[in-house]
């Protein structure tokens, strides 16, 4: 598969331009069976980017990330953690819904590494336009996309980490704050925090404990921004 890079116009310097281009991506085979590309959403001035796995059934139909049950739980957790929802940008590691047909039902299938790799240029392009202060990775797929295949969310969640050397051009992602005189102040590197995926909370045997863990991790994120 060719990957997404060739579908990203170098002159696409806004999120809207990227989103429009992503609508025509054929960087891997997932575009064939899915309804549409589900690009990220949120303000261009978002301080925090939340990265999920891939759109679900509902997201695929609506064309927006996190509008189904996992999104509802995520919004509640964001609220309970005291994260400002207006300062968030929501996106996914993979922009098309991967599923298996069973009868008439579309059953979620975890994307393979080839899909994550093919789609990563879109994520990198989003980071480069947004320059977030903090990236929160939700679950194993997003974590592996940014932190490599050996990263284990269960063991390494809930702590602030420096931007990983394995990610492309970290200097492109780091927000460069402008000081009161209009000059460029010291540029702190973007930071990253991993936590469990809201869908994993919905699947957990003990949902209350899993939910409390998600909120605790997001609270670390909220404090980092304060
Ligand atoms: N799960 C995800 O990872 N992303 C969505 O957008 C919805 C559900
Ligand atoms: Fe392109 Fe990503 Fe969709 Fe594959 S999943 S076609 S790389 S947007």
C-alpha cells in the first residue's frame, strides 16, 4: 500500500485543507469498504489533542470522530477530569473504519500495523498544524502509532512523557509560545500522556474502576495545562 503521504498537498497549511484532502485518501485499502474519511475535529488553537484508534460504526456514518458510545463516555471523563472541552482536538490514528461483515452487522476490527503506518502521515500533519502542548493517546493502537510497538499502555499510562524520539520531527509539533513583546519565548516540547481507550472502559468487567482510572489519567493531563 502506498500510504497517505502522497495524498497530502504540501500547500495544505490549514486543518480544513487537510480535512478536504483526506476525503480523497486511498493510502490503504480501508477506504474501499468504509463510508467516508473521518478526520479530526476541534479548534486550530486547541492545546490538547486526543488520539483514538479509528472511527466506529457511528463515526463512519456521521463523518465525525467520537460521536458514538465511546465518545459519550470520553466527554463525561473529560468533564470529570476538569479538562476544558473547548481546548480539545479529537482525532484517530486511523481515519477509516475497519470492520468485518457478519450478516448485516459491521463488527469493529482492530486496524493492523500496516493501516496505522499508512495513515500516520495525516496524524503527523495534524500535529504540525496544531502544535499542541499535550497529546493524550487513548489505548494501544494510538500508543503504538506514536510510541512504537513495544509500548504497553497498562504499564506506562497516566504519566507525562517527553515527546518520543520515534515520532517524526518533534520540533514541528512543539507549540512555540509568543511572549508579550511578540518574540518567541522558550519553546517547551510537546508532551504526551497515554491512557486506556474509552471503549475499553465500556468493555471492562469493572466499569466503575476502569472509568475512575481514565478520569485519574485525564486529571494528570488537566493539571499539566494549568
Ligand atoms: N473509537 C475511537 O477510537 N475513535 C472514535 O472516533 C470512536 C470510537
Ligand atoms: Fe488513507 Fe488512512 Fe483511510 Fe487508509 S485509513 S485510506 S491511509 S485515510
